[in-house]
């Protein structure tokens, strides 16, 4: 992990190749170490790997680390296990459904998503929003649902051991976060052939690939509302057709990891 784990690594006396990972956008996420110490720590490492190009740019710019010491390797997901679990049971829906699967904490901005749902309801659109997960913001989420009077369109599923059948059943996955490192929930959705609407967080453009697998919006309520409205009004068959061919990217990632550790495949 980033931060303190890297300082421990540089303190090790062994004469060995030392590498570390950055999993977040450091301009948005405090990794728990003072800036001066971070620069001193990471400058001593042989190589640093980050999980998206956006994260790389943020890291190098903030701490003035040479780009030659920083490379991008995307995170893996257990593709076979996700596909298997997605077929364990079925979830029924009766209308167009957005889904969000995330821990209910401030950076995920469930409040923004709920306000977008309220805006769309006021415009007369007929849809459901499923929220899967729990967390420290759960009571605030429940209070806002009541305040906005959107209990009829918002379904709280709580924490689910297996969220994949829910994602598979939904029409669109929607991410409303302020920041991410490399959002694996988007990869999981694409693997299950569920297109996405996402705020322009770190890694989103690299996953969506010029709106090939979904739509990206600015990180604000107005833009997210407009983008959700867009998918309610248009089928976007091109996105659906692209997703039919999507097979994930674990194979290429594993090749890169094997090179790092000098393992012969």
C-alpha cells in the first residue's frame, strides 16, 4: 500500500530491488504521510507502480518524482469468480434500473446521486435506483431519501456478500464519486455487460475508453443528472454492442506483473 508501508520499505537494510504501489489519486486522497517525507521515501525506491495514468500524473506532479521511476499497471479483478457468482441467483426488476455498489462514505457522494434521482423524478422519468452497500454515511443516506421523498424509486439492498447478480440485472451502473484511484466496480460492471455512467474520477477514462463502454460526466450534480437523463432517453446500442465483445484485461496485466517479479510464464 501507499504511504507508511513505503517508508517501512525504504528503512529495510536488505540489498534488494524495492518497489511500491500507489492506489489513489494523491491530489485528492491523503495517504497519511507528510509531503516532505513522501518525497524522501519514494525517491529512494527503485520503481513505483500506480493504478492509472491519472494517478501517475497526480503523483509525479505533487511530489516532483521523475516519471521514469513511475509506471502504470492496472489492478486485477477475479474475472472467473465474478462471472460465476453473477449466475448464482437472479434479481428481478420491473423498469429501467440504475445501480450503485459502494461503501457509504463521503467520497462516494451518495448524496449527489440521490439528488440526481430526485431531479429526474421531477422531470417525469420512470426508473429505479438500487443502492448496494452500507457504511458511515448510511443514516444520512436514509434521511436524504426521506427528505427528498424518493422512497418509491430508491431501493436500499444493504451490504451484499454477492453483489454481482444485482449489477448484472441493472441497466446501468452509476458512480457518483468525488475521487477514486482505479474504480474496480466499473471493471466488474463491464465484465457483467452492464454499461456505466461515471463521474470523471481517476481511471474512468482509461476504463470507459472514449465512451466505448459507457458515459463520463463532470464531477457535479448537474452533469451527472444530464448524463443519467441521456441514458434514459437513448438506448446507446453502440455501447451495448461494444460490451458484447468486452472480455476484461487480466491477461495483459498478469504479463506485466510477471515481468516485474522476473517470473517466467
